[in-house]
């Protein structure tokens, strides 16, 4: 719903060009990360997020990905760990409730599209390369990505927690978005005030 | 010296298991009580990790010790009332049961809590069950209660051994102590 609304606004503002915007089907999409604690991998699912996807391979200039993640919704299948993860040493959700992802440029490489994006977690922004796989489907498309990050780049578990034997520095972010057919690219009527 | 127990004394393997495990138990129990009150932080996780590694070591030793013990003969007891012999035997059985049940209940708690389980940074062990808050609370209770029972039984067991040694002046303790002491 929110996605549709955002898309409508953008269309109304005239910023959207040929790259169509795809509504994200929340129930068939997931945003998660895989981290390693004491040699054991665990998955944290970010249940509450919004994403906006505009993509056309022939119009990368107007393609873009955006996401806002509400970190209180992280679920690692361990209430103790979920609670620990929200504290000041880690995501500090009280002060930084959301993380954001916003592409600044999109390029095509021999292995597929890559978004150069600003990822902001815990108030720290880092430019990352975000390669993804795009597949057109009958009803829309799917977007899949798997990107490795260093948690220390975002101040996640610094100080004493920097010890890798407890929690590894490398964290993989796994994205799977199921997208419905794009919103009609017809000129939208002016937004109602 | 033969490795096996004889008609008069426990063999060196049984003695090594007995006193080696005593040392580890003497270390792990206070660590267990101490660690739960630590503030959350890497230090706490490290102490937990150590507790779990030593606990798993004790579980492995319990398996080996029982396997060895099943092939052993029991040295004859010095003369004592039948009830004492029976009580000693029951205590030994109970101690074996607890040597399995305590670490297994810890493992169960750890699994239900969704904590990782690693043996001294070397091997990771699987969870016995998925995360489960109700089971977690029950397993924690169980772990703690079994330790309490263990402490009582070990206390009686040790007191009995010392009584035989210092009051009855018999060979019970010497048959288990390191060295050559056996029963005449
Ligand atoms: C074999 C011997 C073991 C002994 C004697 C032992 C003893 C103890 C004791 C005394 C406590 C504190 C009880 C409390 O205040 O709640 C404790 C807690 C704990 N034990 Fe063990 N333990 C053993 C093995 C294990 C194993 C093998 C594991 C895990 C695989 C384990 C996991 C834990 C955990 C996670 C706690 C903390 C409970 C909490 O946070 O509330 N223990 N243990
Ligand atoms: C405080 C210290 C302890 C003392 C002084 C002590 C003393 C002894 C003695 C003298 C014996 C020989 C008894 C006999 O021949 O009937 C014995 C046997 C035994 N003790 Fe202990 N003990 C102590 C702690 C423990 C602990 C912590 C355990 C726990 C696992 C344990 C488990 C056993 C078992 C199972 C036997 C029977 C022999 C066997 O099957 O291995 N003892 N102990």
C-alpha cells in the first residue's frame, strides 16, 4: 500500500521515467542477514521493511532501489539474542530505529546489474556495491541478492565485541523480493491535495 | 600396575576418571553459579562458552567412564553393614545418572534458548531442539535442580568416604586414592 502510494507520488512529481516501479509483495519477500556466533551461523530476519523498486535494464539512469528497515523487528530465533542485538553495543534501536538503503547509481556488468548504494545503519553511511539478480516472471519479477558486509563498518559490536571468536565480522545480507507487475507508467493525474 | 580394577582396589583408569572428573566438577559448578549474574557482554559469553565446553567434556568422560566401568569388576568392600554397602551402591548409580543428566539438561536448555554450542572453539554441536521458550524454562529448572541433587549426593558420598577412612580406619578411600593403596 505504502509502496503504491510512494510510486504514485513519484509519478505525480514527474521524476519517474521509463523504468517502471514494481510493488513489493511483502509476504513473499524477505530481508535477512546471516551472521556467525561462536562458529555457528544464524539468520536474522528483518520482518518490517518497505522497499521501492524501479528497474529497467535499458534505463538504468532511472532505475533505483530503496529500502527502509525497522530494526526492532529483527528475529534471530532466539529471544535472548534478539534482545541483545537491540542494545547500544549492537543496533542501538532506541537511538537508531531504522536502517536505510538507497541507490546512487546503477550499472550493468558482465555478471548482471549492480547498484551502487548508500547503506545507513546506526547512523553510519557506507557506499556499497550491491549486485543483484533480476528475473522477469509471469506476474512481475523477482530480485535476489547476497552481499557480504563487515559489521565493524557500521559500528555493530565494537570494543570488546570486536572479538571474532564470539561474533564474526563478516555478515551476509540476503535479499529476496517478489514483485508484482509494475504500476502503469501512464502519466498520473496530479496528486490530490 | 594393571589398568583394571582388582579384587582389592580400583584400577588406575577408574581412579583417573574419578579424580579427574571431580576436578572438573569442582571447577564447573561455581562457574555455573557465577556466570548467570554477569552483565551481558562478550565476557559473559566467554564464560558461558567455557562452562559449556567443560560440561561437554564431562559428558564425554561420563560416556567413556561408564563404558570402561561396565567391563570392570568391583573391588570387594571392606566389612561394613549391609545398608551402607547398599547406600554406597545406590549413590554410585545415582552419580552416574547425574553425570549424564546434568550436561544433557544443559545442552537441552542451550538448544531451547537458541544459543550456539561450540566445544573449545573447535567443533560445533547441533541443537537438540529448536528454540522453545517453555522448554527453555523447564530445562533451566531441571539443570539447576539436578545440580542441587548432585551436590547433596556428592556431599554424602564424600562424607561417607571420609568417615570410613578416619573413623572406621578401613581401606575404602585408599582403594580409590591415587597411589598403590588397596584393600588387604
Ligand atoms: C556436567 C556438568 C555441568 C554442571 C555441573 C553444570 C552446572 C551448572 C550450574 C551450577 C549452573 C548455574 C545454575 C543456575 O544458577 O541457573 C549452570 C548453568 C548453565 N549451564 Fe551448566 N553445568 C554443566 C554442564 C552444562 C552443559 C554441557 C551445558 C551446555 C551445553 C550447560 C549450559 C548451561 C547454561 C547455558 C547455563 C546458564 C543458565 C542460565 O543462563 O540461566 N551446562 N550449569
Ligand atoms: C569429594 C570428593 C569425593 C570423594 C572423597 C570420593 C571418594 C570415593 C571413594 C573412596 C570411592 C570408592 C568407594 C567404593 O569403593 O565403594 C568412590 C567411588 C565412586 N565415586 Fe567418588 N568421591 C568423591 C567425589 C565424587 C564425584 C564428584 C563423583 C561424580 C561423578 C564421584 C563418583 C563416584 C563413583 C561413580 C564411584 C564408584 C566407582 C565407579 O564406578 O567409578 N565421586 N568415591
